[in-house]
C-alpha cells in the first residue's frame, strides 16, 4: 500500500494494488479528470499489458489538471 499526502494541493491519494487497481482521490474542490478516470484498468492490463504502462500517472494528472 502506498499513501501519498500532498499538502500543497490539499490532495490525499490512497493507491491500493491487489488483484485489481483501486484509486481513491479526495480533494478540496477538484476531482480527477476524465483522463485519470478512463485510464486502463487492471483487468484490461491482464489482456494487454502495454496499456497499463502507458496510463497517466498521478504526478502527470496533478500537473495537467
């Protein structure tokens, strides 16, 4: 489990990776963009591993929001 707290953006993100990918983002006023919401799922990765590697990272989402 990885816990990331970014106080500058008031963003708390908990990333849990088990049999599937679960991402929970709690923000003060914003919510993740469609790009983040529509990234390839863990189930899709099992079918095509290349798509998982190319999904938007959390750091890139914060820069581009």
